[in-house]
C-alpha cells in the first residue's frame, strides 16, 4: 500500500493521519513530544486534572465525521454535551450577564440586564449566520489556492454577497454601529480573540465567529477537551496508524520536486518512560519501531503539521522560503495559570470572563506595545463544573487565560509575576473573597513554553493574526508549491487556527491527495 509520513500529532496531524489511513495509506506520525495533541493536551497535578490549551469546543460534527469516515458510530466512541449557557460575563462595576445558548433567552437577558433592545442581538446573530454561510463555501472547505475553488457554482454565487462580509470595516466599528451599550460591544468584540486578533483592527468579517457559539452551539466533551485527542488517537491506532513519540523530525530530504525522506532524531518509538537515545536516522515506513533503519525509503506523501514558519526554516532551509507568508504578524499568545482551588463558587460556570475596564487600551498594549496591562481581561474555565472528578470534593480546577502578546523576547518572568497579582486582585474584588489563599497548586504556561512545546512561531496560539483584511490570502496553502508530495495542515496554514479550522485543514489537504 502507499505510505504517508505525518509530522506532528497535533489535532490536524491526527485528523490527517485518520483520513489517510481510511484512504488505505500506511501512516507513520512523528511526534517530538512524549504525548499526542500538541496544544490540545492535558495534565494532572495534586488531584486536579487540567486541559492544557483549548477549552471551548465548537463544531463537534467535524470530529464525528472522522469516526463516520472509518465506519464507526461516533456516539459509541466520543461523547459530548451541548451547553445551555455559553459564558458568564463579569464587569468590575458588578454587572453580571449569562450568555444563553438559546437566542431568545440571551436576547431577553441582554434587554433586562443591559437595556439593549432584543432585536439588536437577534439581528447580530442573523448577520453572523449570513456571513458564515458565505465564507463557509468559499473559504472553509476548499483550498483557496486552486483555481477550481474560484470558479465553482458556490463561489460564483458567493461573489454577489461579498459586500456582506464587511471587509472594509473593523469588527469594533460594526459592533458599535449595532449596539447601544458599550458592554455588549465589548462582549462581541471579544470574539476577535478566538483567532488571536485585535477587534480594533480585524475586519468585521470576523463577526462570523459568534455564529459557531450561538447558532451552532458550544459543547463540552464528557472526558474534557483531552477526550478529543485521546479518542482520535485511539481511532487512528485502530486504523493501523503508527505514532512515533519522542521523535523530532529535523529535515525533509528532497530531490527535485519531491520529498524523498524524513530525517528524525529520537527513539523512533515512544512508549512512556523510555530513555532518550539520541539518534539521527532516516525513519522509513517499514523500519521497525525501536531501530530506525537508515535506508532512504521514500514516503509517497508527507504531511507537515508543524507550524509553517518552523517547517520552512528548520526542515526545508534550502528550499525557496515563502517570505511574504512566513513574515506575516502572528496572532496573540496567552499566559495561562492552572490553579487548584480549595473552594467551590456557585456564581461561576464552565466559561467565565472578567472584563478589563479599557478594552481598547488592552489590545493596544498586546498588539502594538507587546506587553500586558495591569487590568487584563481574565478568562476562567472550570471543567470540574461538568466533570466533577477533575477536582477533589469541595474544590475546583481553575484554568485562567490572559490574552498576551506573542513572544518577542519580553521579560516573561516579570510579566507572569505581575499579571498573577493583577489577576488575583481582579478576581478577589469581583468574587468578594481573597483568592490567593485558596490556591493549593499551580502551574503556568507562557508564550515561551508554548513555542518550545509545539514549535509555534513566537508562541502564537493561532498562527498568523487576522488583523489584516487579506489575512485569509496570506496563510500558506495546504499543499507545497515546490514539492509535489508535500502537504501542510494545522493552525498556521489555511483555513486558520482553532480546533474546527485545524480539522478542516486536514480535510482539505487529504482531499487534494
Ligand atoms: P499543534 O497543537 O500546534 O501541535 C503541533 C504538534 O507538532 C506538536 O505536538 C509538536 O510537538 C509537533 N511537532 C512540531 N514540530 C515537530 C517536528 N519537527 N517533529 C515532530 N513533531 C513536531 N482552539 C479552540 O478551538 N478553542 C479554544 O478554546 C482554544 N483555546 C486555546 C487556548 C490555548 C492556551 C492554546 C495554546 C490554544 C487554544 N486554541 C483553541 C487553539 C488550538 O489549540 C490550536 O489551533 C490547535 O490545537 C492547533 O493544532 P495543530 O494541529 O496546528 O497542532
């Protein structure tokens, strides 16, 4: 059978491996870490379990589709629930608001608590749905870099509707025109952060994002976010995909217009606890797991799930570098504090936001001055609300994410310490308790460690930022223009970052194969 190498067991790499296995390929997945999932991983500490990265799960049908492709019933393999409330919002003036999944309930809440006419909210969600319908057909399911995409019927129809995407207006401008209450403008501006962008720069097109949460739904996997990774790795293994952990690919060996070999270092196989034996060898489709064989055996197809900047700079240093794409400004990153908390808070839900009092200044600091303000917006995720065994009895597992600039050599240790104090102050004021005394265990993730653990350029969470209105055209294609058997998937290439788009990148790339 044909052979494929996938570089990286991030969510897009796993999805690509499954799709290739279903097509009959014999697939090896090379993963530098000892565990799969990349950003979508998890860990336990002192009786608390934490999802390390993503916390919001949308478009679960894209995960289901992978089980269906393999002839399985997703209901038997991967369970999730639809959330009745999408997020609880807190402002320092003690205004509180619950965003309900039910549009009418949310519109009523907005009218009662913020005095905003319900019609404004409903019109906004309708507009979001309309924008999504246009972009879905044109951008999300197909390669932007193939002529056929631009001349098919859906696309030709879509052109008439392009003005509805409002590319020449910023998201903030559109939201200010829509809503009277600045709190609601802030609430909907927040959706720019779902792809690491700045609402004061990103085009109003990005108002498609709320559609995912309100019109399609926000979900929670029964086993936590890590359940997405674990169930898909299980499926891949059952389909015969081989995962080689602790194995970092160091070079793609090329000849003419083809990749002919994958050079890797590490064990070549990664059962937990295996000692690191540094080795440099060509790992081939048929080399036995623990003894990489040096035969220069070509893979028919190579799929890179590595960040596109790292892929070109590190694996293909001698190839032509697509500089314009590689040098695009990156999305924001994050400071993440994982706290075990020895108390329960009934006023908190699964997703909570504590807004800063000056949102514009916060984004100006993140994107222009590359620093953090003393009053940051704090996102607090508590999976033990839905999965009680994630924390000991009477306790909660707090995941706090603060939007942060990407890594450009800031003094992160100082920013981590300072922001920790600011977060504690903000939460203590809002919740009326001294939060610091409740923290029983702690871990921290910052842009540096995100970069080291996943090879993401500058620790960006979502590849390139979407602040530029042409951003969609400045992401790399899902295939290589230079090497006929090389494809790219993941959050740094088309169609973009976040779990749903990563899953779509795997679909687009493997459809092209
Ligand atoms: P990555 O997760 O980036 O993984 C790449 C993998 O490739 C890694 O495992 C890495 O070790 C491996 N690798 C790299 N180079 C090599 C090499 N040379 N050899 C072998 N292996 C290599 N998205 C959402 O949808 N919802 C959210 O709520 C959300 N919140 C987020 C919060 C945080 C804190 C973070 C960090 C991200 C969040 N995201 C969210 C974004 C989402 O996690 C990413 O877009 C997505 O997981 C990226 O997947 P990927 O396939 O691009 O691979």
